[in-house]
C-alpha cells in the first residue's frame, strides 16, 4: 500500500465502485491521509481496514467491501526524511603500513579504530575482532587503503578496493592525490572528485562504503578562493545529497597533522580574513582542524548525514617526523591526544545556519607497523611502543549532540 493525501475544496467523496455514477459511501476531509492498494483507469482502490478515516458522514458500521476515490484528487505522501543520529564517535586509533603484526596489541590496549595499507586481511581481522556488523555501527572504524603507483582508473578502484566484499570496512579511494597532476589544481580537484564520486556511488550500490578526499593538510589549500570554489562545485553537492539519495552516509577523509610538538597547545584565536571573507578561527584551524573550512568556506552542510575520518593524524614536523622524531614519549603522545579531543569539540558554522561540532567518526595515528618496518623510512613516526600509554585515548567517549 502507498500513502496519499486527499485534495479538493473541503471534502472528498469515497464511492462504492470506480465510477462517477457509483453511490457515495461517505466523504473524508481534505488533507486526510489514505492507504491506496492500486490505481487503475484513474480510480484508486482505498484500504480503510487498519485505520478508518475521520468520516464526515459516519457510515462505519455498514460499509461495502470496496472503497474508491478519484485518483486525480490524491497526491503521494513524500517519505519522511531520515536524519541520522548526532552521535559522533571521534575515535582515535592506529594506521598500520603493510603489516598488522601489532594490531592485536593495539586491540588489547583498547584500540577500536584502524586503517591498513595493502593489508585486506588485516582489515578483515579487525572487523572480526571488533564484532562489527556495518561500517558505521558504533563499534569502531576499520579502513583499508591500497597504495597506487599511478593515478588509478575507475575499474582498478573497483577491483583493488574490494568494493562490495565487506560492508564493515571503509575503503580509501586515493591518498593525497597520488600521481594526479597538480599543475592546474582546480582541474585536479575536478578529476579527483569525478573518480571519488563514481567509486562512492558504485560502493553504495553494492552496500559498502568508501571515503573520498584524503587530502594532505595543506594541499590542496582549502583557504584559497579558487580551491574553495572548486570544492564547492565538485564535492559539496555530493556531501550534501548523497545520504538522502542512497541511504549511505558520505565519508570525507582529511589528513590532520600538527606541524610541530607545541602547535596543538597554542591558545591564539580571533577573526581573520580567509578566502575573501572574515571568519573566527583558532590557531589549530590552520592544521589540526583545517577541515572546518569545508563547512565555513566550501558549502558543506554539517547536517547532511556525512561523517569525517582522518586516515593519518599525529605530529609531522619538517625534518623531524612524528612523536619519536620530536623526542615525545608515550605520555607526551597521550597529552597530545587529550588536547586533540578537546579542540575537536569546538562548534563551527556552515552556510546553512548550523553551529555545532564537526561530525567526526575517527582518526588514526600514523603509524603502528611492526618495529622492523616501522624503524625504516617512517621510523620517526612509529607509535607501536606507546600503545599502553595511549590506552585512555583509545577508550575516549565521543560527542553526542
């Protein structure tokens, strides 16, 4: 049955059979919602068996078996808009490169948020260990990333990202625009968005999720007017309408690093001109919470149903690297994490009149690969020896609005 609302001047006739010559059984008021079984030749067969109408002429005790209404006087009732609950986990976990050898130790420490590069088995392991039933189920976040040595095609993404294979895992389309030409950044964003959205649409059709974007902290520069317009034109419509169209929540991935060991504690705040407009910002908005500019400058709606993830976060100091490179131990990393949670509670504006914290699902500290690989090229970022100290951060409670 389909619900319709009755139109007309004041009341609408219900007849015994589908004919203007059929006797009128009773009338219902304009605006009454009715259940329609079928419409044939301009007549709607109406079912009053479960919830009788508010009848102007009460014939309730002597009704014939069939009720018909002139279909031109009926309008389909739009389905209610389902607004996802505003519960943002804001979890903090670990990014594992090519090996999940230390993932069980992270799980023991309470870690519930993971990303695995080139390790689909690791992602499946984490989804099993967390008892996940869906990508967004409140139990944790599991992401998978494939390392491309070239700019991938749509067909390659569908195959390498395991689209449709496991609804519990979020796949990352590309990483920091790997191998996409940057001579014309506006065109690069257009091309990136075209691939992202096509892959996300196919993933949704198959019942799975992908995260789009995955931009570096400062590249593209989302404080640049031309870049803001490109994001407004090519990505904001996807973010704002994808959930309503597909029932699958869009996911935006943004890398969020501190530029050094002290920046996250800076207390400066004030109104400044950014991308040709004046907005109020905190010092961390230039780096750790830079994604806020998507909402304040690029047309993203805070209440679209979309969620933010960060496949890489932590400290990234030029010439030094991560926590180890900056001489920070496990307790120092925990202190950084506590401040990170604090700044992510700040409300932001969007262009739709909303003012609330950003919809953050999870972020992953870079990186937790086993020591043999971790003390290689990315050794100064290794956090695998800090899991016990970071346990309180792994068990952080999110934001409920």
